[in-house]
């Protein structure tokens, strides 16, 4: 049919096949398969303990899978199995083509060095060495995430929670990654700060055509940011589809429970 | 002439797992088509399934069975079985949906909310904003409000912003869910005019309107949804 031909031309950026992870007898993640395309935002939703954070770690190669594999199309167009990458290659991927936004910005930032250095460090890691250019690019990114450039020399420990999270985002995006993993990026923030951050993320993701895998227990976040949703329960994906389809017309009992638990605005 | 929308025997039932798994049949045997330049109005009492049918055509509700044929970039795609990515493509290039309520994104200025569908399809921001301005002007949204986010507007103003956003794009299919519900006579007349213009451009439309006078003005054909009442 119409688009299937067109769709075959672009290849998935990341493919997960039958991913599983067990801790002894406990299966944290069972038989998860999906494809993620460039520019696509996938939300993984489910309650605490459903396996969504484990899945994120498996997908980003931070945790070795007990079964199955993840392949990724590298910038040179070659698709590689993540398990076959050397440690240096994997770290390079993390510094360049991938981003990882943690719920707690202290995990993704260096809290004692300046904001400018936090952003510039990723550029230096990919070979930038001109101080003026690094500083200009860092200033530019602080502006894009709505941080006053006058604060560029301050360390993030002097920043508010919302500013830290925006700085973490700038640090991740400065190398123009194609894929960003996010683990509850709005988790610890006030509601008003959350709205601003979501709005910022939404426009950056569209502008940069980023592919994103975002773990959240907040269905409103999934609705605002994602194209597709996977609902997890007990380590399994129990329902998947277009975000508005899954949220407006949930089929599985557990998904119906999740959706019905949202308080009306 | 080839239909833009061709629905055959579509069926929708809700299974309410939290209410002991009761089955709520919504519609079944939904069959009709819409040609380019035609406005089909769905009629029937509240609860007959009109909005559900619109949502099925938009890919928002899933079908249990049947076919939702949509002419997308010259070929027919079945939305009932399409992949999420295909549905998104169809929404970007083919089907627009004007819902009853504006789902506003916080902090985004009204003029940008309206211009967004054009920008997404590649129009330069300034041109898209100019077009948005023209539409907002026609729909009597005062210029001093254009730079504000619509979240604080009155219900009628929000609906007009929503209509502007729906009508700005040049998509070949438009779904209208009570586009005139909370509007005054002057603004209702503007919407009727906009629908007339879309027809002349060959846009296929499916609408839900409760107002008899508006229905009379816009409908080329009426499809009675009660004939699709699902057998309980």
C-alpha cells in the first residue's frame, strides 16, 4: 500500500529483538521487541517495578541483556549489534550520537564545574579545541534552554532544579545526537517547572528531529511528547500503539486502569 | 470520481475491563464514502456513535473489524490496519481534525498554535504566521491576543483558534466535530464560509453538527448513524 514503499526506504535507527533481563529468578524484562525510526519519540510507561528503567538501561547498553539483542544504525550507516561494540566505541557513541537525560540532574552533570564547562566538555570529547568556539556554542545552548548566559561561569550546584534539568539537556544536545534516552526527565520538578520543561523538550525534539526513548510514569508527559507508547507491566510490553490511540482507546485491563487513574485537569 | 474516504463494514466495541468486562457496542456495519469537495454530515442522537466514527476515521479509535480506506498521496491506505508511523504520515499530509476543544500547549502563542500545521509541512515561519493572522482576523480574534497563549481565552475564542488551526492546512480531508457549537451567529457564518471554500478546493469533509440551520447550509449528504447502531 501507499506508504509502505516509502517507509521501506528509511531504516530503523534502533531495533530491539526479544530483549530479556533476569536477576536470578526474577525477570525484570521479558521478550521486548520494537523498532525506532529517526525522529520518532517512543514513551515507555508503567508503574514502578514494571521494568521500564531496566529496559532503558538494556537499550542504551548500560546493562547486559540475558537474552535478545539491540542493534543501532551508526552515523556511518552501518547497523551494529550493541553487544559487539568495544567499550571505547560504546563510550564514544554515548558522547556523540546518544544523549541520556537522567531524572536527577546531579547524575548527568558535574555539579562542581561551571555550566559552560558542563556543556563544553562534550564538545571537547569529540575533538573541539578552540576555546572561543566552545564558549560561543555553550552560550548559544544555554540560551536555547532558557538559561541566562550571565550564569555561564556558575556551577550547577548554585542552580534551581529546573535550571539544572535544562542544563543537563543542553549538555546532551550540544553534540547533535540522533537518539536521546530520557528517564523521568520531569520527575522531581514542580508542576509549573515541569510544564516549561516539557514545552522546551517538545520544541527541541521537533526542531532537531531527535529520536527519543522516554521512560515516564506520567501519562500526560507521554501524551505531550511521544508519537508511540509501550505500556509495561511485570517486565512485559502489554500494549503498544500510537500514543493517542492507546490513551484514548486503551484495550488492556491494566492500561485502562492507568488511564482511568489520571485526575481530570 | 474516486472517494477520499471509503469505509466498509467498520465495527467498534468498547470492553470495559474495570467494570467487570462489560461490552459496550458502539457501532457496527459502518459503510459510507466521501468524495472530494463533498461534505457529509453524520446525524443521529447523542450517544449514537458519531464522534466515535470520526475518531475511527482519524485513527484515534481502533476498529474491531472492517476497513477505513483513506486516499493518501494517490493511493489507498487502510487505517484500520495501518502501522502507527503510517497513521502519523496520513495525519501530517492528508487528514485534519477539528475537535470540540483546543488541546493547548502551554506557553505557545496563539498565532504559532494556528501556524504550526503549515510549519510542520515545510512552510517558512513568517509566511505561516501571516496566513494564521489572516484566519484569526476572519474569525474575529483581535490582534492584541495573537501573541498570547490561548489557554486563558474564553471557550468561544479557544474554539475559533482551534478552527483556524484546523482550516489553515491544505489537507485533502477534514473531520469537523461540532465546529460551530459555542460560536455566535457572526462567527458561525464565517465557519460556513470557510467550509464552502474548502469544498471548492476539493476537500472531502465529514462533520458533526447539531444546529439544523448550519447542517442545511453545509451538508451535501447526510449519513444517519442510527442505521449503524450496534446490536447489543
